């Protein structure tokens, strides 16, 4: 591998440089150049790089330049003089950033590079692409549930012209039922046996990726590829992605939770019913038979007719799934979530588990295996020609899914032996009305500790991994994140790190306020204080506010308290849950004085520059709910090894999220506004300093609430 030339690359981003000249509003940023140098060093020294880059540093250019130069340098000619290259893979958490990199940043940087032509490709999860085979099957056979045929018609028109088959290209958002019947799914894909492979979007995409210098993916797709490689597919062949050994992870603060979700699995009564419905169903007054097992039965000699036996087995699975659901819901009555904890079983009624719950898990497992064994026996004895029939392929994948459910049942029954997994049951309201009686249970298993998995599958196999985010360190210290992600302990690898401060003028453009006379969150009167304070703060700022909560309950309470008063002042109030996230954000951005009440996912990813956002209110320090089963299990694990769950988990997690919330205010260097923190633990608890020190220097006003309002007026007007 030839080394990157730091001088050449850095000069392209300096004033007058080839890339800098392409930028319409170029401003020299020392932090960006420093970050760029660190990343070049990471490539040249085969290192693991951890970099925190504040808002406005321009981190994407700082990693795109080395990535592109590297991919071009590394390009080789194969025996047929065709160029072959190992791509550099860039992974992001959000589709928004994926899209921005692919559509804006990569073409811009590429246009300013002096050498070679960059080929880049964006790859989303399979579920984002139309599967030609499933789509055509759906057109031919009436689906099971209520189906929107108008949507299908529109998709039909689009399918004739689309080049990528990507869902994002549709002019409308298809319903879940329609899209999940026609999208690509790995375990339903016939691969080289597929009659549609010549027109398959996934095949075309992978072919394009094989020749690309840069591949932009999301974390989920990255983990799917790396997990398959780690489990035996190896590192030299194409799996989901072509072989690669240089990786850049942007929005890296999310990789632990992305990996947790990737390695988790769950099942529910309705999910099982959906699979069973694909296998067998009846319709019409004459109860005519449909489904994949009917097709399978028709492939067999007339002397064999296992359909009745399979229908009987399906009935048994249905009734055992219903019985399990009913018993499990009894455990979730009060808290909605019931965790089976091997470490702390004080809340587990062992007698109930043994007598009332586990027998139903066992019955469900037994009934599933009875059907799947029956089906396997049949499919394994089919002729070669029939075995590649799409219906048989699909049956096999449903069998695997049902067996996965049987395996989760087994893990639940042996929960004491599964200390490395978090197991819980959650009550889920089938109707939108949370108080509705219509509920079902979701059974989930998730990995307790991701560090070994991430170390083995992400950091060890790749020559260089660059992790970047606006929040990766706490007080310039990366140890919390490095521990959680398995980087700690990789002494044999070169480890580089650095914090690159935002160039924005926080010290003059941001006023950080905190009332010192507010009640503590666990004191009487706290909720009333929040409700009144939110309303008065938003009124003083004239709206343009994002109000961040840690629970829906307090969000609703403050929204209801403030709505009519603020709307009388001409300030429109928007609330998370009233519309989907994208539309809600669009409404917020399009109405400059509106006020958005939100929780959880809105603490990050909200990009509202200018006067649209002049006030961010953080109602409470964002400690995660103690009822979160994964956090609870991880806290227990820390305690077991003699650590402090609060200091080692809850506090750093909350501090990182706090920084994300604060970061919503300034999105451009000319932005100006106020961040209000209404949680007096910031001043009254020793750990409050950690939150304050993790922020850039700003103007501050920490005094009685009434005086604060005056300070805001003076600052904003
Ligand atoms: S190869 Fe797979 S994804 Fe492509 S059309 Fe066939 S089944 Fe669908």
C-alpha cells in the first residue's frame, strides 16, 4: 500500500486549495485540518482512530479526502487489465447523513481532487429495495390481509421505470403491509436460482459496489456484513459488501445501540400468526385453501397427502401462542415490562414461572418443532428441480424463522444459564390508545455486552477504523465509549484520538441558563414548575423552541399546559407522536415561530438552523429510565464486577445525550440562541459539574427563574 501524502491532501482543503475552491462559502477551519491530519495518520499507520468533532468542524470532508485518495492509490489492475479496488466503507447511523454524503459531499470533494475518477455507491438495508420476484408473486396472488391495491398499482407504474428499486424514490410512503410483502428480504431471496436475477435490483447494486471506491452504508448493514464474515464467511470474499479492510464510522456514538438492535431477536403472537398465514390460510364462504403448504402438497405424489397433519400442527401452534401470550401479559400488568433476571430474581415469582409460564413456552416450542420437522422431512426429499421452486424456498425461510422462535422459547425457559443475554417480555398495545385492553406480549432477547463482539468483528479484522462523532468523549476522555465498544484492551493496535472543537462562537452566541430555585425532579411541585417554566420561556423567546423531555408523560403534561396560552400568542405547538418524524420536523422548520415538544430520538438529528430554533429547553437531565431492561441488566453486570453502575454507565450515558441535546441549538456559525436546563441537579449534585464541563464555553445565567426571563429578553432582543 502506498502511503497517503499529508501535505498534498491537507493543501487541497486550505485556502485556495483544489477542494476549498469548490466550496461556495469557504471558511478556513483549523480544527478540520487537524482532524484531516489525524485521519491521514490513521490510514498510514493502520490505526484505530477515535475523533470527536464539534458541530461545524466539517468532519465529512476531513474523512472523505483521505478515504478517496486511499481508494485511488490502492487501485490495482487485474490480469485482464480491469481495475480492481478494495473500497473504503463509510457507515452512518441515519439515512439523512448517508444521503448527504452520497448526493452532496462525495461529488463535491471528488470534483476538487486532482487524480482519478471516484466511483461511489450508496447501499441501504435490503428492506429498502423492491424484490422483483416477491412483487410479481404479490401481483399474481391475492395477499392475506387488508391490502391497499391502489398503492400496489402505483408501485407497479414506478417499478417499470425505476433504476434502483429504492423505496425512497417513491413519491408516497407505502404502507407497512404492502411494502413488507414486496421488498427484498435476505432469507426469502433465491439468489442465483431466482428467475428474476437478470432484473434484480440487489444483484445490480452489488455489481456496482464491486467496482466502487467508496461505499456508503448504514450501521445495520455494516453489522450484517461483518457478522456474516465473523461467523465464517471470511474477509476475502464478497458477502453483503465486497471485501474491504478500511472502515470509517460516522455518528459512531450510536454503534453500541445499533449493534444491540442488530444482535437482538424477538417474537410475538401476531408475528407467528403472520408466518403461519403464509403457510396456510382459508378464505371465502367455501373455506378454500391457500398458502405455501398447499403448493407444497400439490408437488407431492397423490399417494402422499400430509396437508391435514400440517394444518393440525398449525392449529396447535396458534393455540399455544395464544396461551403463552395470555400468561405472559399477567406478568407485565403493572410495569409493562417484565425482565427475567438471573442476577436479581427478587421480582420473579419462581413458582409462577415454573408452573404457569414455562410450560407454555415449552408447548409452543414443541408444537413449532413438530410442524417444522414435518415440513423439513418433505422439503429435503424433493427433487432438485422442485427444491429451487420459489414456494419451497420461501417455506424453508419461514421454517427457519419459526425455529428461531422455538430457540428463543428455549432460552427463556433456561434463563439462568443465559447470563450473557437480556431477556424480557413487553406488553404492547395493539391499538394506539395505550389504555386499551387490546394488548400482546413481545418476547425479546438481546446481548448483554457488545464489547467482545464489536472488538472481534469490527476493530480487529480491519486495518484501519476511523470513528467520528460530535459526542464521543466526556471532558476530552474517550474511555467510556472505548470500553463500551471493545476498543479498550486492543493494546497491540495503534490507537489515535483527538477532540476537535467547534469553530462556532458559542461564547458570544449562546446563553446557557439554569434556574437555581427550581424543585429537584423528585420533589413535590416539580411537574407544575416545568409546565409553567416551559410556557413562560417559550413565550419570552417568541417561540422558535425545541422542548426536550425524557418521558411522554411529562411531554404531554407540559404540552397540554402550554398549548392554549402559546397559541394565543401566535406560537404554533407541535408534539411528537402527532405525525411521523419527518413530517413533524418539516412543519417545525417551515413555521419559524413554532414550538416542538419532543422526547428521545429528537435529542439528536434535529437540524434547524437560523431563527427556526432560538431556544432549546432541556427539562430534565437525560438519565435513561431505570425500567429499561437492557440498561438494568448492564447495571447489574457492572455491580457484579464491583463497579459503580451510576458512575460507569448511567452518568456517562446521560452526559453524552445531554451534549447531543445542547448541540441542537447551533447548526451554523451565525446561529444565536438560548439553552435552558430546568433540572436543578445541575447545581445541587456534585455530578452536575460533569454535565456543565462537557459543554463549550458560553454566556451563562444561573439565578432565580424570574431574573432569568429578563436575561433572555436582554440577550435575544
Ligand atoms: S434475487 Fe432475491 S432479491 Fe432479487 S428478485 Fe430474486 S428473490 Fe428478489
